[in-house]
């Protein structure tokens, strides 16, 4: 049977599935979502985590999995599938969602212990998800923002494949931000320099805060930004104040707050999470609006930090063609979907075939509009 509480994993089990390090599948992050009540039964995210153990009880693999009563906070949209199935007399909810709540960032979903056989464990977990779907009597199981190794195992298990698009920055061994700028076409380079100068007007200064810098007063400021922007954008932000305190306690060295300061107080900020080779940009907010400040805090500063730390990639979140002009390149993200009902499966499979073609066509087009010098 699945287990409802990721936080209950023992210390040895916590470390077994943490390499290479991805902050969002860490015990610190997932348990903070649960302990704060952000990912809980009351919010429509009931943990149904799948754990694969040996006969002796050793953890071989795990899947962060939730029983969902809605499709909010996922960023891979299936509202149309739910509506069509329910109009046809079916019941789409509850469903199983294999994802990191409220986090559209690629990463491992079929987590494998460092002491286990990766291919065999991934395949067992993929089949286990199908069994869990049947045992719980739910309509479907959805694995979103998965890495290639997981997608291969899920496809072999008969899951339907879906693609989408994001924009990532790739650090090609740049020694500095100026080295990155030197790879851009002259007109694009001048535009970015002007944009950054404009963002710094009105006495705005930028701070990088991590580790011991993340005091409760800083979280108070950032949470105010998050609530102000989130309330206008989504109606009800997903994360509460306690969540930020918990991650500040449990994983402060893996967090970067980029904070904008003016007249001695913080007015805007963006939270990033630091992986073994990737900086993951997440939430942004502000209480004062200044030209290009969002781009500076979220995108330019993230690139500078990644170059300074020697990180290879910046994932700047979902959607946003505006990232293209700022050095982020189009990439394809992948998800996998198990739908037992023959009629719904057939309809979704047809839709996904067309959608995959469209995503590929759009990516090819966008690749011709990157700001880099030709050749």
C-alpha cells in the first residue's frame, strides 16, 4: 500500500535517493510542503507515495505521488481531459499525480536508491504506478516534468507521452557574464546592457542571500512580495508563510534569494533553488514596480549566479517567450500519462500526437530567434 507521509522516511532512506542532487525531490523540500500544510489532504494533495523495498526492508526506489481532487498547481494542463470525460459520464477526479507540488521544474520522478539497479527499479516503479492506479480505483496517473530515464521506463510500461516547452539558460563554460554577452549578436547585446542599466535606476541595488543570510525578517519581506504578486496572478497563492520558514531551517544552503533594495528596504525578490548543476528559478514578487526589474531579478541575476558558481543550467520556470531575448533557449519538457479507460485513452492519445507535432514545430521556429551570433 502507498504511504501518505514523505516526512516519515528514516534518515538512511532520505539519503538513498538524493543523488545527483535535485532540491525538489529532497526530503527537506517534500517534507516542508507536507509539514506546512501546503501539500496535504486539505489542499487537495493527499500523499500516496510509492516505495519499493527489498525483502529485507531496504529502500530500492520511491515515487512522490499525490491523490488529487483537482488539477491546480501542476503546470501541465489536463482540465480539458477532465471536462470531456465527465461530460461523457466518467469521473476524472480523484487522480494520481506524480510531481513536485507547485513546481514546474524537470527532475527525477522514479527515484532510485544508489545501491539499486537503476533500469530494473525504474521499470518496477512504472509498473507499480499502474497497479496503484488500479488498486485505488482512480481514473489516471500523471508523471510530469520527468527526466529522460524516467520517460523511457514509463513509455515501456505503456504510458502516453506528452511534450511541452520551457526556456533554459546553458552555461557554456563562461568565465563571466561579459563572456556570455560576447556570444550575442551586437544589437541584442546592446539591448540587454541598456535593459540592465534601466533596471538599476532609482537607486536600486541587488543582494544575493543564501545560507545564514536567510533570517526570518528576510522571509517576511519575501513572503509579502510573493503574496502581493501571487494574489493578483492566481487569486490564491499556493505556499504559506510556514513553508518558507521550514525550508529556511532545512535547506538554506540550497536556496538563493535575489533581493532588490531601494532606500534601505527590500522592494522585490525572487527565490531560486540550487541543485548539483542547475539553478532553478521559482517565485517572484514585488511591492514597487520599476522598468525591467522583473527581468533583472529573475533572469539576468540568475545567469550571473550560475556562471559564478559554475552551474551548467538555469531553469527559469514555466512558459515565457520573453526569456528568449535574455539568453534562455527553448527546450522540450516531457510528461507521461496512464489512462486505463479505453475511450478516454484513445481520445487523449490522438490529441497528444497532434500536440507533440505542434510543440516540435514551435521549438524549431523559436530556435531561429535566439539572440546569439549566427555561426
